[in-house]
C-alpha cells in the first residue's frame, strides 16, 4: 500500500473534508478503490469504511474493481445520446455481461460511463484505453471485443 | 413558557423546542417515520408536515421551532394530502408482501397507510429488488423493504458508534448497506439490534430461531429446557397489552410449560453464578495486582465491539462467560448428570432481550467438543410470537415457579437486566468476599438510572476504596475506555452494557424505545430488588449447593473449564 501512503504524504494533517480529493488521488494511483485502500484511508482520516463507501458510491467517478486490460469508456453526452449511445452501451453490457463500473471475470475488459468526452462530431464515441473510436454502431461491438480478446491471447 | 395555538386549541410551548415536542406534551398526535425521541431531527420522511398560518408551504413539525403566538394546523387538508401522497410514493417502491412479513400488524408504514386511508394504487413504477442479507447469526436485512428513513444508520453511528451501515449509492438506487456491500457478518456490526428496534418496517429483523425451537419441542426424543433472562419478565407483558413494567414471571413460566418446555430455569440464577465468579476475579486481581480495571463480559455486543475497536482491553475483560452461557454449560453438565440425561438429548433454549445473544451462542468458544452450550436463542419478541403460535395468552394463565436446580435467584441476579445492576450485584458480593461482612446499604443509588456513564466509590475498609464505573450504550463505553487509555487509574471495575439503559432496552425487546417505557421497565426491576428477601448472590442457596456438589469454589479448575472463556482480536471485519 505504498501508493496509498504516497497520496497521504500529499495531505499532511488531513481531516475528513479531504476525503474526496484523497479518494480521487488513490483511484488515480491504484486504478480503483480497493477494500484495503479504503481501510487505510479510514485509519488516516478516522472515518469508518462504511462512511467512505457511502460517499464513494454516491459519485459515478469512483470504481471498486480493478480496471481491465482494456478500459472502455462509453460517452453518454447529449450528442452521443442523440446518435444512439444508449443502445451502444446496452450492447457492450450484453456482450461483456457486466455493468458500468465492473470488470469482466477474466480481467480483460472494464466498462465505464462518462459524460461528454468532447468528440461530439464523432458521435457516438467511445474510448478504449484512451484511444477514441468514432461513430461506433451496436452491430460492430462484437467484432471490436473479439479483436481485443484476440490481442490479449496473442500477447499471452 | 408561552402559548401557541394548535388546531384551534391553546397549548403551552417552551422556547427552543419543536412543534412536535410541544404537541406530544399536549397529547396531539403527529405521525412520524424518521423521528427518534431524544435525537436530533433529520426531517427525512416528511410525514410530520403541518401547516402554519401565514406561511406558504408545509413545515416538518419534528424540526420546526415553536414561536410565540404561532397558529398550527396538524391535520389540515393540505397536510393530510401531503402525508398520504408520501405514503403512496413509499408504497410504490415497496414489496406487496405484508401478509408474509414479520412486521405484519406491527409495521409503521402499514399502520400509516391504514390511518391515512390509502385504498388504491395511484403510482406505478420500477421497484428495487435486493438480495436478503442473512449472513449474520443475529440480524437479517431485507433492503427491498427499506424506506430509507435512516433511523438505523443514525442509531448505529450516533448511539453505538459502530458505523456498520450507511447510505450507499444514489437516487433511486440508494439503499442502506454495509461497506463494499459485504454481508453483515463481515461488517463492524456488533449485533446489538438497536437498528431493529427503530426500523419502521420489516427491513431489519432478528434471525428467527422459532422454527428450530418448535421442532425440538415436537421431537419426543429431546428434553427441551428454557432459561429466561432477568429483564424478560418485566417486558414481555407489553406484547400482550399489559402495563409497562408489569412483572409476569410466574405467568411466563406457566406459558413456557404449556408450550412444551420440559424445564424452565431462570437466567438470574446463573447471573448469581456469574457474580460469584466475577467478584472472585475482581478480588483476586485487586489483591494480587492483576490487570485492572476489570470489565464485565455479560453483554455480547460489547464483547465484539471490544474485540474489533479496543483489542488492547482484552486482558481487562473478565474471563467469565455471560449468564446465558454459564447456564448453558451447567445445564449440559451438572443438570444432565444429576438427572441422568444424555447431554446430547438436551435442547437448550435461552430467552433473551438481545439479538447479540444469538451470535454469542454460536461463538466456537462456547461449543467445546462440538456441543454448543446453547442450542437456540429466542428474543422477547420471538417468545411472544411462540406464545401466540401456540394459541396462548398471558391474560389467562396459571402462575408457576421455576424448576430446580436452577430456579432460585437472588434479587441481585434479577437487576442484571438494567444498566448498573451487574455492578451493584458484584459490589454486594465482592464486599462480602473481602470483609466477610455484608454491605450496610446494598443499594448503590449513584449507579442507577438512565445516565450514560455513572460512577461510584465504595469504601471497603481502611486501606481499600474501590472505584466503579458503569457505561451503557457503546458511545458511552468509548468515553470511559478512552479515559482509561489516557491514564485514569482510580477505577477498579467497569460495567459495560451495549444497549442504552441495559438489557431492558435490548435489541430483542418489544419495539418502541421511548424513555418512559424504559424507565418503567427499570423501576420494575428495582422494585423487585427492594422487596426481595435474598438480595445478594452469595446468599442464594442453590448457588451454595452447586459449588458444594459440583464446582467446588469460585475460580476452581472446574469453574475455569465450564464458566470461563477467551476473546480474540477481530481483524476480519471492515471497521
């Protein structure tokens, strides 16, 4: 948990009002909010884990599972919505059998819903590990996923 | 004091109080769902909205301060309409299974829907469905039935400082849950059941042992024995509409035999036994310079609390098992031997004011050789259900005594049911053990009552003055423990009860925890003590007998085997 400690070093004498920035930084460092990390944050800020979990689940930005090899962000901004991002999200959920915020059991994919990513001209847009994919249609989802699965297999 | 007008009637009001408080004193009913007497208002449920003349909107009576000359209508057309709509909206996301719910007939949501005349469904929409959490040995959660009033969360945080549950997620998906949605068994929950006491619906309940107990009773091979805790006889009457604090011990014994229990014992006997062991432990620690302060171990919620939040105090806590477990141990040994019964045929049921007792009974420390001391625990509420299940009532029941050899008690063993009682009982006997004489005034008034932390000093002889402290409610336990941690050293003995006021306010007791009820229960126990002939545990003849015939003396080898236990730090829980 060195990485969590590194975050604490940035917040000497922190009180409970530093909770959200600390959560954000820990997520940035670790990729998600693990049980152990939250326990440590609780010790540091003198807050029970249930309270921290309560705060963290209130916000969409926090996740409680490790990211997959491929982290898929689906834009649900206005333009993408108009261009059918709801159906696109549904298709990803069905294909991967996970909900936003979750990671597939094999650890390959994780899913996240984000507000506008600023690529409205490319709607509906998604990013996979930060790389933008433009005008993705629901019927392309299966191929896209298979392509990345294949890549993982080849690299293994 | 000034006057306000409520429903065209003048009532008195005090500056700084709320409309709800003023109305309650004047016997004007305003419904609430999220309000807890004695705690800060949360204003979450909007059931208590009232109309104030000259104000635009409705205001919540629970959080609105009175002002001189204000004119309030508690049941105006607008207020009634708003309340009814609120209930209808809550029902729109509530399972329609009242007939199958443990709180059927005793549910605040159901009662208000009835009172407000909800007769048709006006709102249709998605319903939340959640899995049951039956992971804990003591408390079951059904979040689908939760109306998010937040009372359980507040009691867990503000009264008990345990923080096992919290609001998680947001909006329609908001629910009351544990950290990482783990089962309650992996949370910091100490199973005190105070959340169950305040829950307006069936979202929180005790884990029922009724089925197991009735199966044992109907099994001809089994010898089913019951023990009932000191507080039960002064609380169970409430479930049958009897006066608050009425002592129905004889009637309850009659009912237990008619249900089919083969033997009925009183846990006050083993409370006396606990006192013999615990007082001896105190005297030994004082005389030999052992670890002090000694802390009581009767309250299983407190034990789990200590194991997870204050493991440094493990050596301070008395190694004595609780009265429930001591009784369980002697039933399957001393009693079984005496009666020539195979202990494996005995089914031992304890009737407790407590949900945490279910957890205590399942602790592996209490099942030496794989045979549990206690097989099932019924709370006061569950016993009432069992009585009703068997077509019985407490109104028309012959008065009966207890069975030997665990039927005799001193009144010291009876006052175990209230905060301060264990201490008072222990002091009476410890004084005798040190001096060989009896305490002139056995009543320790300064450690009686509803105060969260109470203290007393007892002059034993010229050299020795014993300092004692009594805490009830875990927030108050923290106060005294933190003082000890900071170096306070004038306290020799601490009694900790998990629930505020002690077992009379336990998590298994009849619902409703207003102070008036708790005080009536407390008064009833002290009244028994005042009029009793045997007021000291060491004077209980059956106690003398069990030492003569079986245990030899307090803290003997045999006592240690049967009546003492160990504790361990709990690292597995998410605190």
